[in-house]
């Protein structure tokens, strides 16, 4: 029986021998995935799904736990032109506790610096930074007996993780999937969805090619939900896709008093629901200050004042922007949580001032 390598003892010994450098710096020379200061991953392969979309198979390093729930997203940070850019993407692979890889599926957007780089420029072997899985747009355990998925474009990615999980378990319930895409060629996972539909009697896939057929009109008698899925009122529904589509679905379910049956996943950060009151933000070390309203984030305020603010994703994922709150109160624009403890760490890209406050930078 082979002996286990006492890694903690190796690290402690390394710390004594390598000060002032951190032992992780030396372990990373042996294997770049060996780091306890940050989560890392290595791109194992890039699988082209459509002309403008690809699946990235990633092997996470130390500290990663393969316990994400189907439908959750992860943050990924990639060095582009000398600076780490962060975005979040749904995990499209099914969770496996004994697994060694995860997969994300990305569509290159015309204005998306990182998405285009991931799809068209990322080479296998590239080391990336990772953030742990998050999100409440998930498959319940056990799943409902009747489910409806309404997806558009790359909104299929979190739903694919759910369908793959049900397929792997061999427990596909009564599932209706309505998938809108401009053309058949741009449908991500098109062939796999066909195979899943053939393999499971309970799975029905409706395909809508919007360039030819137009958009799904949820409330329309002939081209709405009643035509696609007559019993939609009795189903738990998950919807993911472009903002206008989700707005229409949400309004439709609210109109019928069924909002509690609807689960939405948006790919853009929603800020501003409960803003701060605004005030004067002072940046202690630089001696600069600025007056702002309650909708301006602390990050934006610092940039307006000419402070060299750290940032990464600008979406509350990577924590690169985190600073110490010296005094005052800030509010998280995503959920209304307030932070007022001196020396508390706050994410400047998603918080706004509630009165006057001081940050340590």
C-alpha cells in the first residue's frame, strides 16, 4: 500500500525554506493547479458546438469540490492583454462527485471581449482562475413530475446540465422543452437533444427557428404557451434566455397568478432595485472624495474621482474589487444587504453609498 504524501508538512517545510516567497509559488512551478490561495483550472479541450459557440472542458485544481447543483454557474477569469477578465457561465456538464472535469458552454458575442476569446482564442493547456459554483436556478432533488423549460439561444446551457443529470440518473419525468434559436445551425446541443428525445419517452422538444418562424408569443392563442404546452399552468417552469423573452414570460406568469411556479435565470447583472441614499465617498489613502447618488457604485465613484480602483468582472463574481470599509454604510445593489462594520470587506462593483462613507484606498 503506497504512502500518502503529507502535503501540509511539505508546505510548512517549504514555507521555512522559501520565505519571503509563499510555498504555493514553488508548488505552482511543479503543477500550476497546486494553489491554495486561489482556485485554478486547466483547459483540457475546446469542443466546437456551432459556428459561434464552444464547450470548454476544464480540469479544476486543488480546493475544487464537484458538488455543484445542475443549473448553477461558475466564474472564470482569463488573462487577456495582460489583465484578468472575469465572467460567469453556466456549468453545462452534469455534476459528478467522483469527476475530474467540469464543462462550460460559451457563445461568442460581437461585443464580448472574453466570450470571443474563450470560443476562438483559448488553447488547451491554458490555466484559468475559477470561482465556486453559485446560483438558485437549479434542478430540485427530487425533481417535479412535470416540468417545462423555456429557453432561447445560449439559455440552453444550464438546462442542459439538468437534462444530462436526469438522463444519467435514468429518471426523466414528464419534461417539455421549448428551444428558440435563429436557425437550426445555431442550436447548441442540437444533435444531443435529438438523442435524448429518442431515448426518453417523457421528453418532448419543441424547436422554434426565429429567423423563419418568428418569436414565441407566450400569450398568443396560436403561437403561445397554450399551443406549445397546454398544461403549462400545472408545471414548474424554468426560463433562461434573452432579456425581452424573460420579461414577457415573467409578465405572463404574473398575469395568471403563477409567478411562484416560474424560475428565471438572466445572464446580465441586475442592479438598482434597492439603491443607497448616496452621499460623499472619501478614499482615505489617496485623499480624494466624490459626491454620488444612490445608484452609482463605489467602483464607479472611485473612477470618477480619479482613484486607481482595482476591478475584474464588474459583476460581483471575482472579488478583485474588494476594499476595506473604514466607516459609514454601503448597500449591495443586488439584494439590499447593508454593510456598516468598520474594517468590513466590501465589493465595490455592486455596492453603493448609504450616506457618507470612507474606503481604504
